[in-house]
C-alpha cells in the first residue's frame, strides 16, 4: 500500500516538475534570507553576511538536484544521460564505429556459437524425460560400445531388472515403387514399443501396438513428418494408404510429429517393425542393433550398467560360442547422441569467448583513452555541481548505449552466421546431427546474449569510473596532472594489451594446431589413390534377383557395361566403401593356432576381382581374385598387412587357412594374398586387420560401385547412373559421390575442417584486434610523451635512440604477451587433445610460428608510432605546451 | 561541528520529527531549532535538510503547506502527521536502546 502511495506521489512530482522546482527555489531563498537577516542582527556587515550564507549554502543546483532525487523518478535523469550519451558518441563517430563493430564481432561470434551449443547440448531432446533414457549396447574387446544382437536383446529385455522398457532399433533400406520406377529409401526397423519408450506419440494415426513386431503382425509403416510432407504432400487421408516397399505393400498407420528426430537413424523416413527378422537377427553371433531403455524410478545409470553386465555374463556362460567377452554398455542416451560434437562445440565456444574478451578489452582501452581526453569535461561538470554518482551514471549510460548498439548488431551478425554455418553443413551431416536443424535465436540464446551484454557493459562502465577521481577536480581543470595520469594510464592500458596479445596467442596456437591436424588428417596414408574414383550405392530388387546366380550375372553385366563406357578405366564392387569406418566385422580363428574361444575381430569386405587394381592398392604378396572365383571354386581370402602383423608376426600367411570360431567346414578359407593397409577406418583412427573375400562367393543385393575414370570423376556420376538404369530401371541407385567427396565430407573431416576454419577465423580476428590494440597503446603513449621526446631531442638524442625507446616499450609488451600466451596455450590446448590428430598439443613448430607471426605483426604495429616519435620536431613539441 | 555524515543514520529525520511536535515550522525554523536545542553543537546543513524533508513527505510522516510568517513572508510550513508521530515514537525508542547499548559498551568495566 505504502509503496503504491509513494509511487503516486513520485508521479505527481514528475508531472508538476516546474512547480516542484519553483517551490523548492522559493523555500531555499527564504531560508537564505532568514539566515542573512540573523547574521546581520548578530552584527555582521550585510555584504559579508551574504557571502557567508552563499558559501555555506553551497551549490544551489546540486542542492535542488539532491532534493529532487528523493522525490523524482530515476528515468527522467536517465533520459537526460541517454540524450547526452548519444550526443557524445555522435561527436566522435570514429570511436563509436570502431567500438560498436568490435563489440558486434565479439558478441555475434559468441552468440552464434552458443546457439549451436544450445541446439546440441542444452536444448532437451524431443523425448519425454530424456535424462532417464539410456543407450544400451554390447561391449566387445575392441569396442567400448558395439551393436546388440537381436537374440541377446530378447534375453536382455526379459532378464533385466532396471529398465521399465527396453526397445531396439536398426537401420534399413527399401526400394520404394513410385510412378517413375523405383527409388531407394532409408528406413529404420524397430521393436514395437520404440516410440513409447521415447515418449513420442504419432501426430496422425497410431503407434505400433504391442506384438506388432512379431511375425503375425502386419506390414505396417510409420512416416516421419518430413517424408509425409515431401513424398505424400501432407495429405490428411494418408493413414490407411499403402506404400510399396521392396515389392511388398505396407500400410501407413501413423505420422510422427515434426519435432521428432533420432540422430542415430537421422536419415530414416520410413519406420517399420522388426516383424521380419533377417538372417543376421536370427543368429546370436550377429550384431546389428542398438537398444534404448528407460530407467525404472530410482535406478541410476551405474546400477543399470551393473545389472546389464550381470545379465551379459549369464548369457556368456549360457552361450560360450557366440557371447564370449560380450559385455554390456549402458550410458545416457543424450551422451550417445551428442558425444561426438561436444568437445568441438566447447572448443569453439571457448574460442568465441576469447575473441569476445579481446573485443571487450580493446573497447575498454579505447574508453580509457577517451576518458583521459575527457578529464577536463568531467572536471568542469563536477565543478558545475554534478555529483559523483551522476558522473558515474553518465559513463554507465554511455557504455550501455555502446553495448546495446554492439549487441543488436551482434545479434544480426549472429543470425547471419548461424544461417551461413548451418547451410555449410551437408544434408548427410544434418541427418546425423538432426538436433542442429533446430538452431535458432531462442530464449536461452537471447538470455546468453543479454548476459554477455550486461557483463560487457559492466566492464566498460567500470574502466572510466576508475578514472573519475573525486579529489582531482581542480587538477583536471588546470590540466596540470597530465604527466602522472598519463603514466598511470600507460601502465593500466599496457596490462590490457598484454592480456589481449596473450589471448591472441592462445587462439592462434589453437588454430594452428587444428589446421595442422586437419592437414595431417587429409594427408593420412590411404594406401590407395582416392582421386578419379566415382562411387555409388546400388540396390538390386530381391524379387528380380532372388538367388546368387542372378546376382552374380547382373553384377557382371553392370560392370561390363560400365567398363565399356568411354572415360572409364576400370570398375569394381565392394560391400563397404573405403574410409567408411571400422566395422562390418567377422570373428575368425586360424587353423593351427592356439585358440581359446576369444573373438578375433577383423573388418570384412566382399570385393570383386579388380577392386584392388581399381583402387590402385598395392599387392604385397600373392595374387588377386579372379572373376570366376565363385561358390564352385575353393574359398579364398586376401588379408591386409595389419592382419599379418597381428596374427602372423614373422610368418608367411600365404596358404594358411582360417575360419569361424568353430572352424565349420563351410567357413574355411585359404589366404592367397596380402594387400597394403587400405584405409577402411575413418581418417583419424587406425585401420584394423581386414579380410577381403570374393564378392562372387557371397553376393548381396546391396553393394557399392567403385569406378576409376580417366576424366573428371564427378561428371561421370550421372552417366554411370543412367547406364545402370538402362540395364534395369528396377535397380535402385543412390548416394552418388566421388571418393574424394566421401573423404572430405566424412564426419571426421567435416568436424576437423569446420573447427580449424572457425578457430582460424577467430584467431585472425584476434590477431587483428590485438595488433590494433598494441598500436593504440603505443600511439597514445607517443602522443603523451611528445613533449618529453622533444626535450630529449633538443638535448641531443638521435632519431635512432628515439626509435629504440619506443620499440623497446612495444617489444617489452609484446614479449610479455607472447610469453604469457604461450604458457596459457600449452595449458589450454591440452584440453583440446581430443580434437588433435597426429600432433602434440605442444607442437614446437606451431608455437614458434605463432610467436614469429605475432611478434612480426606487433613490430609492424609499433613501427608507425615509433616513426612518428622519431620525426617529432623538438621546437614544435616544446612550443605546443 | 558534526556534519550530517557524522550523525548516526536516521537521527536527522528523528530530530526533524521531534522539532515538529512543538508545532508547524518552516525549514529554516527547523534548522535553527535544532541548532538552538543542541546548544550550537549540531548544525543542520541545507544540503541534508531539504532532501530529508522530501523523504519525510514521501513517507507521509509530515505534511507541507504554504503559510505566511509573522513578518508576512510566504514560507512552506511542515506539520507532523499521525503516522509521523508514531514513527517518531518508534525511532525514539530505537535510538534510546542504541544509546544505552553504546553506553554499556563505553562504561568502565
């Protein structure tokens, strides 16, 4: 109640400000008169009494202001301050523009990166209670997290005591019949309760019902929102329609909400149940799924892991052949979804924040220079009755205006760069990180931007306040305190520049290390020639090519056609393209070697006879496959050098025989050759031992086509597609890329490239800002010391000694900055070890290069002020004062 | 001579309220009353007096109206309100507690 009454009183005062002032005026003059009268009565001369009263009364304007401050509203004076601040800033457009641009740069960069951090790491996943969801997988000897066998999953679901629901998913692909022919589409195959465990409800139609994933369940499919919109035009009557997948009509029963995404199956458009198990899913030793579990109330991740490990142990005892060494992996689902990108985003955010720090430091040092040149103004305003708090408020207002302008421009800049950065991501990248599609200036990002602005404004307000002394009003008026104040500022400003240079060093070292890692990554020894290779995935319809003979025949036909094309040197097929990553493994046992049931995991690739010659991969020993090596011939295998190193150290592997764990007769193969370690793994990982088997001894409906061309390989892709579909329009062709694209656009390369470029950009800006800051400090110092330099020269100092004096000052600052920066960067870069490839975080050549680049730029930046100092005319310098 | 900043916080407001218990008074009158009553020890500076009066007005502890003085001069007279009287009692007892507490501290043990 009271506060409301007070507010009304205040508003009343505001509305009748004139009257308030005149009344106060009258009251005070009455006071003065009375006092004067009393003094006169006491015998003081009238003139002396008048003076005494006036002195005692002090500054009437200030007095009125004090009274008004009690009664008045803050915003009125705030408005005055604002008005004055804008006028001040407009009077020095150079300063304003520089400061606003620097701030916009710093704020924009950090807000844009934060938006990515928010989208990936902060924004909750679009599932119900996502922190209670666990990624459930098996754990092999080589894999901390490996695929889950369907048979194991069924047992895990039954035996576990920690999950209220445990569901599983795997990928899939179909040839969808369209009006134009067939089109390969990406699908995901899931257990019936998959969407329920996530807490996702279809927007249209229904979810899979319990048991729909059993053989008795029908052929049903749920569409993603995007697929519903793009393929079916968002038709409302879509539920109940059928879609022909691999020649089988599937009933569409539901459509997922637009917000739904599931990164591990980001590309999947069609979601079907695991109603038809494939060969792999019928075998316990074949692993192709992952699980998602919802923790029961009160159960922790660790407890779940302990329970699942116990369950896995039990299965290991029960099924020693397939489950040896197969443990369990349970971790938070969000960690699985965003784990890869987290260190990169955090490094980028760190870089952006450092850039922001430099920008802020630069702006505050500009403000310092300004406050120095405004000392007189401040002194005059103080003498005219401005209270200290009012002066301080003026500075706060000015910095707020700067920050608001910089912040708004920064937000614009952030929005533009966010758009740009997300456009830079390929469609595949976006599919594997679908949460980044939701990147936007939402309330969390806005909050971050506001927090950054408030911090910056506080910093800027603080710097000149430190320079508004209470006691030196008179000094400021007489302009006499220049010498001491100049020194003080030089010391403070100099410290800021050291900080700036040190931060620039950290960013430059970071960028240098990331750039070098990226270079090393792209120059990893692939053991094949990646240029002039055109690649694409081919899907043969099961209905037309059901058995091995037809598959072999069509593959031969396709390869023959392609080989006869002009510009094609050779053509081959493989089950997995090189540089796709370790995986698609086989467990082997070598005849004549001790074996205790351990899982010897090796990459397995099925390739056609001229695969190695197409890749230009080096044959170490033995012979390549021949085209007629099919099921009728003895089974053969080619291994890589890593295989020999691990399983035949110091032995000749040629002629040796290997097979599966039980050495079943049909699994036995004879090693006929050793090839170079073709990079099968992703670029930043070592290639595992690998076995290559003839495609014709185990053909598949899905395979990759690898063609070596003599002309530009990219231009050949459409020709190859047309050729394949000429042979049979029912064959699906997709994922057409050159091998170089596959490498350059792989997630590893993308992440390394984007972080190198972004941190490099930050570093370049930091270098620029740091050097400009140094220039400012030295130039200011020279301008303050013009008189001193003049005296020195008048007394006979040589130009060279003036040069030396100025460059020594700059060199000292730069040296300290670089040294501090190098020490900091060794500490900081150890934090980004995960992102480095092939180099240490203390890579000496990078550190040295950064020191030289920064030292050189700093020398250049201080050369100009030094030259100005050396060309000072002593007579003028002395007269100017 | 103690200045405003040497007074204990809140004591100026209390003394103004106390002065006004003896009847309505203008600003100069309040200042001279306090000076007189304290045997010239306390001088209320104008820079403190008028903001303090505005503060009291804002809290509705005093009322202000323009009246003529004995010398027929227009002046703003301040009057204590009921709320002001209550506030004075409150502040007075708090002040005495404080003085007593300080006295106990300063006593020779």
